[in-house]
C-alpha cells in the first residue's frame, strides 16, 4: 500500500505542472561562429493542460434529437475527490444524425431554426466554444426512414428490406433524384458551415448501415452483381466531389476499412478497397475508423493502411464496443473481461496509440461516463501524450537593440504528442505559421514577422526543430517584450494554436519570451 501511494504521488507530480512558471535565462557561450545571438531563454513542458486545438483531443457526441444541456454535465472523479465538466476536455461536438433531421421537408433546413432540436444542439455546442462535426445518415434498414419523404416522392429509387417495416427504406445512392437532392443539402450546409470556427470536421460519406461506409445498397436484395464495383467507384467519386467542392475549408473524413462502399459489412479485403480510399485521399480526405478496440473488425489491414498515411493525414477514432449494450467480452482478443469496461477503454487506448490518432471519442451516455468512472487515468493520459502537443522549449533573443536594426531570433520546437499537427491537409493549406512579435507595454503587437519557412506539420516524435527568424526592429525606442505564437494567416495573423508550455501569455495568447529595450 505504501509503495502504491508513493507511485501515485510521483505520477501526479509528473502529470500536473503549474500553469505558469518563470522562464530561465542565460548568456550563450562565447566563441565559435555558430553561437546564436542574444540571451538563451528556456521553457518547460506542460503535460496536463487541456489544449482545445483543431483536429486534436477529445470529441464529445451530440444528437440531432439531443439535449444541449448534456454538455454541462459534471462527472465525479473519486481519485480527485471532486467533479469535472466533460465539456472542459472536448475540442469539438460530433453530431451523427439522419438527413431528415437536417432537412425534414423541401427547402426547410432545421439547423437554421434555433428552436429546433438540431438547432438547439448545434447552437448549444457553439455557445460553449465547441465547433461541431457531423455525419449525415441516409440508410434506413436498422432505423426508421433516414432519407426525407420528399426525396422518395420525387421518384428516388430505393430498396425495402423488410415489408413489416415500410418506413425503413434505403435509397440507392447512384439514383439521379437522390443525388440531386443530396447535392442541394450539402450546398446549403456549406453556406453556413464552411467555416472552421463553426465546424471542426465532416464525416463526409455517410452511406451504408449507420453511415459507416459498409453494407452499401445499390440493388434490390442488397445484391452483389457484375455492376457492383463500377457503381461503388461512381458513387464514391460523386459523393467525395460533392463534399470537397463545397467544403473547401473543413477537414473531410472517410472510414478506412476493408470493405468500404461494398454491400457487405465484413469479410476479406475487397480488391478495390484501397483504390476507393486512395481516390478519397487524392481529394484531400483524412481518416476515421469506427471500430477501435473491436479487434475482430479493426485488424492488420486497417493498421497497415493507417501506417501508410502516418504524419500525412490525421486519424479520428471511434470506439467499436458500447460497453452497456454489447457483449464486449466476446472480443477475439480475449483481453476483455465481463464486467470490466476498463478493459475495453485500455484496448481502445492502446490501439489509438499504435495508430497515432489525433482525436478520441466521448460517446453519449454511459460511454462517456465509463471513461471518467472507470478509466480517468487514460483520459488524462491522452491529454498528456495523445494527438499533437506543440512545445517551444528554447530561444535566443537580444535584450537590447537599436531602432531600425536587424537581429536573428533562434527558436526551437518539439511536438510531444504521438500524433501530428495536420497543417498540410488541403483544407488548411499551411494556414498556420510561427510568428515572432514585439509587444508594447500594453501587450499590443507593435511588430510582427511571420516565418514562412517554419513548418509545424513536420514536427513529430519529440524531435527538436530549430529555426532562425530575421527581425528588423522598425518600432520607436522604448520597452517591449519578445513574443511568439502559431498564428492563423487567414485570420489576421492571430494566435490560433494552444502551446504546451509553462509560461506567461499575453492577453491575446502570445507566448512572452523576454523583455527587450529598443534604443
């Protein structure tokens, strides 16, 4: 017991760092032509602070029919002896619901009505600072009718799996009437959500059972015929064009699994699966998988495909087992004990670490409660080491400089998360850049220099990345502070990415390095 106490104490000291510490300074060693200019300033890593960065961290789940007050729900953490808000851990709110909820009748778009259930959920998330993400489901086999009735009334062809349930219809995605109305829906969504401040990502396929991209129905009886492979490609090409042409600023995701777009849910890897996925990737898609921890479905092929795109495209995960509904202990791994949901949480976490995912899921209800009740240490662990965690640890800056004179600021960066900062995806198009600034005594930016050669998507595996940025002090004489940030160049060069560092920040989130006198 005593050993366990001291182990937990040491773990807590490692995980929990003070949010603000004084930086250390020293003069560089003299001699040698490679000695950097100015005073050396170092900072320490913060592992515990939750950083609400884009395409990074935990995703909360909402519902088209949900109650937005869910996001204010508290969880009691027995280890901490206190309550926490789940929303404080989340970087986005994911809403997976059917087309009818988005577009119940012709020309009616429920997200624009703040009093609709979907409008309440979306606006509830945005008011809490959480951009939404979504998937639109059209298949009705296991649910009620998910495609609006007006689409069917206009002549869209469909298949009815079971006559006992006449409202569970599944439209054929190659049907021109279906495609015409679906294109209109996506165009209308893009008018409001092709905005990264509102939308974190889109699960941009949504066909098949539960919108997961498998068991896609093209013909009666869900048949596989000589036309199947041709239809799969045509539909994939069409729907990815619809999303990529309308959502030019929002990351788009595709489920990567062995039978993507096929009329089955499992089996051997289809011969055209990689061709279909690579078509998506060529249009700028990133990756998602809905069966993490479900080892009979997420297997070696999925692991291999994820590895192929490592540090080229980010991965967003969803756990496959729902622990209060599924018999998770039958998983083929043999690692999950009945009555021990923490085994599933550990299995998901281990698979996520192997895949180097950027985002993990808090699914609604018991699944979210299970993370906090059964596996809170893993929640904190993902905060500390999952996704990307950018850390500027060392600078060389002058303490005095003549007005109008030039100097070189040397700065070093590391990514201490297992994922990567996906600045390279087409929708972002390298919009985030490192910038050096001089702040005046009121912490206003007096001078700003964007370093176009400093590219954070290449920072992986904790490796050090050192840059030198030339700055000309075109400011009046006075007292200033050197500062640095990763800015959004499409949004007025404002600091946009939270940094995992113990330091003082300005009111506008510039990392303050050291005072400088301009003479």
